[in-house]
């Protein structure tokens, strides 16, 4: 019962944030990352408010750099620590939703010394080998992973 209530509250909060941004923000800036561990596995998350597996990331607040926002989001969504400097790969336009979101994509080598901790937003997070990616992987994330594999980023849209 608590999980269903928490999931409903999280979905409502997400909708309120989107509504707020649509009225008070000209553009929405987000960060995402293809995070790999020492075994070259990719870290993915499942949100409480949308189906499927996604790359970790989130919004960039005013006064915060994209790299600072990325580090904070990776901590929040998986207790991930970035090793070295993340590599900026591309800035995508996400035409779905508000039609004003730009997503800055990074790749980053990460570690997870304390393991995953579930929260209201992220109900599951784990590393996957390329041969064992989940069936319900978000299509945009699938495209980003394919671009990473071939080493060529830059599709027209997220």
C-alpha cells in the first residue's frame, strides 16, 4: 500500500514540476549519462512514474553546471560516483512532452561503492551487460546506447 501511494505522489509531483516549467521556464535543460562500470556494464534505472528502463539523469537547476547536475543525479539515482571526468557526447532536443527540453548526454565511468538505494523516484537501478539489456528499455535510451556502441552521436532528436 505504501509503495502505491508513494508512486502516485511521485507521479503527481512530476506532473506539477512539468507544469511549473511549462509556465515559468523558457527552456528545460536536462542531463543524462551512459554510465559504465569496470566490467563495461551499463547502469539503467526504473522510475516510479513512467514505464521501462532509462539512462540516469535529471534536470539542471539554475546556478548549477551540467557536470554538477550530472554528479548529483547519479548520486541520487544510484549512489554512483563518477571516476575521472565525464565525456560530453551531444546535446539533443526532446520534442516530446513540453517541446522545450534539451538533453545533454555524457558518458561516464562510474563506481557504486554503497549499492543501490530505492527512493520515491527510482524504484530500481542496476548494471546490465550489453548482451542482457532489458526488453522494456526506453526507445530513446536504446538509440543512445546504439550510438555509443558505434561511436557516433548526433541524431536529430532525443
